[in-house]
C-alpha cells in the first residue's frame, strides 16, 4: 500500500514538473529574440485578426527570401514586396518620402501603382485589396539605418477589392535589409 502511495506521489510530482516546464518553455512571442537582435530580419502582421508571416519554398541551391525591399534615396521611394507562397498572398507597399527615424508616412495609393494586399486565392478581379485613402492607415519608420541598410517600422491599414470586400491589416511590424 505504501509503495502505491509513493508511486502516486512520484507520478503527481513528475506530472506537475512536466506541466510547469511545458508552460514556461512555450514561446508566447516567437519574435522576441529576433526583436532584440538588430540584424535579425522579420515581417509580421495580422490579416483580419489572423497572424500572417512571409514564407517561401526554399531552393536547395539558392535558398529563398520572401521579401524584397528597395529604397531609392534620390527619388524618395520605398518599395516593399513581401509574400507567402503557401498562402498565395503578398503585400506590395509603396511609401514616398525622405525616410527618417520615428517618422510617420502615408502609404502611397493611386490607380496606376496602388499599395495592395494580394490574395491570389480569390477570383482575378477580387484578388487585389487596394489600401484605402482616408481610412485608417499608418506606416511608421522606427529606425532607419542607412549605413547598414536596415529599416525597422510598424504599419496597419484597410484595403478594399473591386468586389467590395475589405481586409484589415493590423499589428504590422518589420525589420528588414533594403537594396540601393
């Protein structure tokens, strides 16, 4: 009888220890370590409340990068192209201005080159969600490092497609290298 009680106590203690270890080992913020390393690149946001991160299918020879960021200083253009191949979704974001730390910018939108969220799962005419003017949108450069060509910032916006459907992009943040 004493052996059974000892075995039950041991089992209870081991179960409690396992649960505590599991609880503390679960990462509540998977980007926490990356945010602390200024050289770590990331792009994340929520699309209609669902976590979204870029993804590409790696090539054994060349690897892959799910983003391309270009900044043309003389033209004052920032172009961000970020995609998730598995989800068949992407962002194309244009920002016009001389980039500086802790500065808000308006996401560029016009008919010829709109900033968009693209969901290729939708029909052709309904796949591009153009960022709406006059509706809450923000794009803030937190840190612009021209020496190392790194840009860090936050964003959110509302987009609408030609079928009248809207998409809410929230909690967006990035830390990426840029070209040019």
